[in-house]
């Protein structure tokens, strides 16, 4: 793992906010179009530094101040999240945030060595839903997040907003996008009481531990969080969940472990969420269709960057298939097949 240079300004910030610690090494943990995640290590342990990526699809989606604010607020709630350390500005004017490092695994399509597959299959889904319920049950106004989003009219804004995003970056003629978008508008569910939304909730953005019980030690990657309809989080989580998906599914690595034999079904997890939150899941199919339609609108921008030579990753290459596949699955949830 390559070591990155720590600027003089960052070193000074670390000395001020983490007295008695250091010297630090800075190494990449992940990259791409999400905010860049780096490990800050010294002889006593680790912290995590987050900063915007070099090539952002939508710069407004990478506000460090916003991400820091939600993490800091949640430190006062019964929600699994990292402890916020501080927010700073580097020599190039870019913001960064530092938080505690939390033990756990961000799972995709395989389990860590030594983890029993049967126990994991039974425990991961309920742990994920329990963490999500804690987030949605948190009193966002009492946590000082009264101006963090615009919950009034949230549902009404979604289809126009993401249609505009898609049209801004569109390279291909994908008729499914307009077809599903019209269905979403024609079938808007009733407004939900607002709650804190993570905005991209699934296993990749949760850290799982396998101790005496399977649990979520922290929800991470908060750059898309807001105050709005919390069933958007349930929708994307369950859209990616389980074996009930097409053979040529979109983004097969995302929550791939949810297809282990013995994993609970979507409907079982939806019922658990309903019990934990008191919110109706009657319109779950709408939220799952919205989740994949919206995601297609977002990641078509990454595909555009790939075709322009600005992004060269396996993830970006797969978007040639994955964006149309997301729209096909969204159409399936909508009953448009």
C-alpha cells in the first residue's frame, strides 16, 4: 500500500486536534467517485481521513462540512456511527474531515476468513435493518439537524431532480429511463414523516462485526445524507438484497453475501423494519424501483467520465452493462416487464 505525503498544513492540524499523537502515515483505503477514504496511522492506532475525490461527478455531493455535521450530530444518538474528530482545510483549499477508525468489515460478495457462512447468512440482514431502524428513529430535530434538509415536498422533487441529473450526463438512448420515471410520477406513495436519510444505505457502507452477535459497528460514507423520506434507504438496501434478482443483475458484487443460503428474504427484512420503526412498507416496490432508477441517473455520469478517459476502473467499465441493467430491474419492481 503506497504512503501519501502529509502536507505541512495537515500536519499542523493533526498536532492541534490530536495532541500527543503522531507522527502519522497516510495510506489509501478506497477511492473512486465517493469521497476518498484514507487511513491515518501512528504507533498508537488509526484514524480515518475523508476528502473529496479528484474527479467528482457532482461536486455538490462531496461536501465535507455536510458529512462532518451529520457524523458529529449522530455522536449524541443511539446510532452506530464513527466519532467525529474535526473538520479542516488543506493547502489547496479543499476540506477534509477526520474521524475515529471503527472495527468491522464492509462486505461485498465474500465473507472474511473464518466467518461461518450459516451464522453470517442468518445475522447480517437483521443487523443491517436494526441499524437502519435506529437511524430512522433518531430525533433529527433534537440532534440539531432542523435545517439539514428540505423535507417538505421531498417526494415531489425526486423524479424531476434525477431526470435533470441524467439528462445532464446522458450518452445513450435508454428508453427504460423515461418509462420508469413516468411510472414513478404516476404512482407516488403518500408522504412519510421525515427522518435522517443516509442516502446510500447498504452493506458496502456499513461495517459488520462477528463477535458474540452479528452487528453493525458503524454506518459510514454519509455524503448523500439529508432529511427526507427514510424509505429511500430501505428501498436501495432491499433492492440489492437476496437471490430474487435477474441472472444478468446490475452490480452483482453489491451485497453479494445476501445471496448466501439461509439469508432472510426481502419481505422478512421489510417486516422487521416495519416492526422496529412503525412505518408502513406497503409501497416497498415503488421505493426499490426508485432506488435503481435514481442510481442509474447518478452512475451514468461515471460512465460518461469513463468514455472521456477521466475514469478508468473496473467499476466504470462495468457501467456499460450496469446502467441499463439497473433500469431493467427498476422496471421489474414497477411491474413494467
